[in-house]
């Protein structure tokens, strides 16, 4: 499990759906929050989530090539209002049920809340994506009980304050060591490495320099053998580096996605599924051409 070849051939069992990781896959972001940073509120009519609109958005992402849809009901944007477990479940579960009933796709739930992990698994989720890497009390046990694959993300600090003064010695080494520790905690709790993905957590308690060092050194994480997921789509590092507003960050996001895949990432989390799918399809096509 510690060489990249094991990732190349990896297939994740996501509640009976096989997720093939021999080529990079696209995870489409669906935020059911009134306040997420790049698309918050776009699925809302006033205070209420427009389920039909959200389902149309989900269907379009599947048609555009998303292998996974990631539904999140908590905004982790610094300064976002905290959400209670009950609110989070009320936001996520109705849409999850509709998608599970109507679309053929792996549904990931972007949550740190143990009760939501369990309930989502009962209603058709195929993956758990936790930006807190199962550190909330009860999260390891809940994720283990679901039997689903889990994505463990690195974050320094907590969302509210993580961007205040992020600091590292060797950021790549520290992120790899942290994720190693979380993988070990998972294994101790009965989550086998075949169910684990890891994510360096771009933008979560990191300066632009930290993010770029992590991207440049991403292969050091990929070499550990766990499938690597990355979220770079529209992130503020792009704004800081080249001065683009959030709705002007697609070209830079595509470049970052390809650079990440080149360094071993196998799942790319994005708001822009069609464009990201096409960019990664070109990457895969070149690989196939070279090996012919
Ligand atoms: C990430 C995420 C990420 C994973 C968010 C945003 C902020 N989950 N959830 N990785 N980002 N695994 O979409 O920009 O980078 S929320």
C-alpha cells in the first residue's frame, strides 16, 4: 500500500458503485449553504433550498462527466455562521435522497458531523469527505460504521481563524505526517486503507506560499500510496497570485488541476465540472498515447 502503483490500479467501492482511480476523476461541488464563498446561495430561493434547481445542477454535472458529487451543508469560509448538526442535516439529506433516487453517481457528503455521516450512508451516500479528517468526537466510529470510503483533509486550526497566521516549518512534511496520523487513527478504528483518500487541504490554514509548496511537492504525498484528492477550484490563492475575482478563476483553476494530476492527484474537486473533465481527459489521453 505504499507505492504509487497501488493507486494506479485502485478501485474504490462506494456503496456498491466502483470508482475507478486508474485515471483522474472529477468531483462536482454542490453547496447547499446560503453563504459559501464561490457559489453560496445560488441554489436558494430566499431562505429555502430550491430542490429542483439543485437536482438540475447535479444532473448537469453528471452529464458533464462528474464521477462524484460532493454535497456540503456547512460553509467553512472564514467568518461563516456556524451551523448546528440539525441544520446541516436538514440542508443535505433531502437533496441527497433526490440524487440517490434519480442519478447514477457516487454521492459524497462533505461533513464533519457524525450523525450526518450515518444518516447519509443510510440514504444512499457513497463517500464521506471530512475537512476535519474525522477529528470530531464520534466521527471515526461513525465513519467506520458506514463502511464507506473517507477523504481525510488536512487543515491547520479551525475555519474561523485558520487564515490568521498559518505557520509551518516544512509544510509538505507536516501535512504528510498529519495525514499519516489520521490514516493510522482510521485503521485503529476499523477503516481499512482501501477505504481512505487523503487531501492536503489547499487554502485551509495556509498562505499562498504554503499552497504553492504543497502543489509543487504533491508527489511526496501521492507516493505514500493513498489516493490523493485536491480542491483548488476558484480558491483565493488564485486571486492573490493573479488578481482575479472568484468568477474569473476558471482558467487558473484548470491549470492547477492539471498540475495536481501531473503530480499524482486522482480526484479533482471542482465547481466547474465540464471544463475540468475536458482538461483531465486531455491529460489521460496523452498518457494513453504514450503507453501505446
Ligand atoms: C475542500 C473541501 C477541499 C476537500 C472545501 C471550497 C471550500 N473538501 N471542501 N478538499 N474545500 N476534501 O470549496 O473552496 O479543498 S469547501
